[in-house]
């Protein structure tokens, strides 16, 4: 593999159009050492044999190996350089928002649309080359290398490698000495659509503000990390399962209540959460357990988002938990089965309102409210 440092930052540009490749080289060539490839297979060969490439620009639709396949190979590679390399997708008129969302899900870093202007292309290159160069400089000092491996640059939270390593160490300790934990996987609802709408810079600002909010919600003994574009993971140590469920509901409610202001516009986001309480004597690693938590996360997303779904291996309690707004939506759509297991929790949520309404009504209404309190032990 090549290790000689080029005189200019090296960029790989991949497009099956010769005209587009030449245009990319002409615009970027004055400031960068531009390497060209016709399709994903050629690009993959270059990437795996030249570790001086700092940023990749790639088309989506190409023969042999398209942009999606190239992204998948890079993000699943063993080489951290390929896992973390900025990848800017060059989109054409045939690439709709759905195509962009799929690229984001596979690990794209940014987009630029054809026909692009020279200023836009150079700005994208500069932003991502600067980020990559800054990250590379951290390798010169041992403690900064450790930071690069463990801290997400955008949010300041732990990164995926930090989370997996630290969580596995915590699991090993608890298996030897006893303990209990709950895994939390959280995604921002519809974030890919928001990213495409407002662009990377604004989306990164939203993630920064969310990271600041999350840091205020966790205890010192808990672990919190950003593990994907809008994906977060937490490990809550020695917390009762019902307290973890309450924490998840507070997160859903709190995130929905955060008003993020950017360029005189306000943005609202919501989150979906999957909770999983494994038995401490499980013999799998943290990645396998995160995958299980993601099953419940997906159930929360499929149910409309802005809620959590939880499961405990100790109590075999696996259920969707809904807030009042979601409960009303279920009722409006006739989805009553989804609420059967939630009635006690919903009664507790609405009891202050029922108390007030009963106080303004007659004896019969007050008797009914007292009967509900007695039945549900409120």
C-alpha cells in the first residue's frame, strides 16, 4: 500500500462519464492531487492500495460497482481509514431524495448536485480535506490518537469504537463481579430527510445541540456515544428497568420539546428508542446486544416514532410504550390492540387531568375517578 505523502492533498473522483471526470479534475486540480476512476471497482482498488487518499467524490449510478456498493465496502472494511473517509456523493437529476437517503444510510458524508459550480465543489473539497487532515494530525501524539479513536468530532460525545470497547470492558467486569445494565439505541426520526433539506452544515449544528442536551441527561456512570449519522447508543449501569423506561420516555418528551434555531428558523426533532436489558451472563459481545436493541428501536420507528419499545430478559417484558399524543393517534386510526398493555400507564399520565375535571363536575364523576385510582393503585 502506498504511504508516500503527495505534495497536495489527494482526492479520488469516481464517475462513469469521461466528461464529468475531466471537469472534476479541471476544477479541483489546481489545489488537489486528483485521482480518477471510471467505476466503483476501480475506485476500490485505488482505495485499498493508496492510504494517502483523503476524500472521495463518487457518482451513484456506475457499472460493475455503483456508489452504494462502494460505500458499503468502505464502511464495512477493517481499515479505519476507509471506515471514516469523507465520501461526497455526486447526484444527478435521476437521483431523488430517496436515493440520497439510501446513500446516507450507507455512510455518505455529504452531497453535491450536477451541474455543480466550481465554488461549491471547491468548498466541499476544502471542508472535508480540512477535517480529514485535522484528524490525521492527531495521530502524531499518542493522547490525541486516543481521542481520535474515541471521540465524535461533531458532537463531542464518545464514538462507536469508544462505546464498544468501554461497554465490553464493563460487561466483563459485571460478569465477574455482578451487576445489571440496560442498553439504549436511539435514532432521530426522519433525520436523513432533514439532512437532505437543510444541508450538512446545518444538520451538524442540530447534532451538536442534541449532543449537548443528551450530555445533561446522563449520569457520570453511564456511557453515551454517537454511533452513526443520527444514531446514538447508551449503556445505563445498575438502573432498575422501570427507571430506564422512565428515562427513555423523558428523552422522547425532552427532545420533542427542544427548539433548535438556525438562521432565524426553528427546527423540531423527535427520537425513537429501543431498550434492551440483557441477562448479565449472556456470552455474546456488546455489538450483538446492540443489534438486539436495534430490533426494538425499529419497532418504535415502525410504530410512528417519538416513542420507545423495551424488552427485559429478566422479566420477559417486551412492549411498546406510548405517550398521550401517540395513544390518541392509535385511537383515531382504530389501532386499539396497540394500547391494551398501555392502559395502566396512560391512566397514570392522565390522572391529574381527570382529578381536575372531576373537581369541576358532579359526585358521579368524582366517584368514577376514585374507582380508577383504586383499580390502578394510583
